[in-house]
């Protein structure tokens, strides 16, 4: 579903095939899929627009080479450009590699989710904020004010885009 509804938030990484012969992940032109990130965007019950990282997968041959960081950074930038206030994901509490990756990109451990996975393992909900709570409140207040009858919407400045 996210691929159809939010294609601008989903990215794939391609690399030249190591060997010819039609590998399962091979794309036209002799390339194969070596990484993918699937994301979506929704309005959370808090009123914030939230980007969600549903899946990140990187082929074992491309790990420890920055591929995961580039995919996450691309998705997070697209979320920010799309008006998200924050991005969230869950990862297994025992997945040290993923925790290091997201820690290095500015995500924080927002909540521990006990027995979150079917195997009984806990997860962490990780989150990164793009705007301070005060900026978020200002944006909501301006939007509510602009929606009132007789008020024209004031032009708003686009959020600053920076790598996380």
C-alpha cells in the first residue's frame, strides 16, 4: 500500500550486477536491487504530520558501506519536504546494528514496546523531530487562524531542509 500511496517516500538502491544471468533482484540494464526503504505519511492523533519508516532492507554485501544511512536520509528528507513534523519507526531491541544506524542519524528511543514482535522480543519506537514543539504549536495555531471565516492565510516560510 505505501508504494502506491506514497511513492515519493519509498526509495530503492541499485548496483551493477556482479554476475550476469538474471538474478532475482536484477533490474533492466544489468543492475540489481541492493537496498530499499518503504515509508508512509499520516496525521497522528496528536495532530502532527508523521512520517513512518515501515521497512528498511540492505543486501548483506552493501552493509557497513553507508547504504542504509543514504536510504534513511533520502526518505527523511522527502518526509520533511512533504510537511512532516517527525519520523518514527520500530526496531527490535536486540538489533544493535539498526539502533546504531538510527542513533547516528539523530533518532532517539522514544518508547520501549514490550513483547512487540511475534517472537516475543521487545522493540524500541525511535523518533526524530523536524520542528520544535513550539514551532509545531505555532504552525497549528496559524493554520487554525487561517481557517477561520474572514481570515486570509498568511504566506508561510518553507521549513529549512538539512541532513539529519
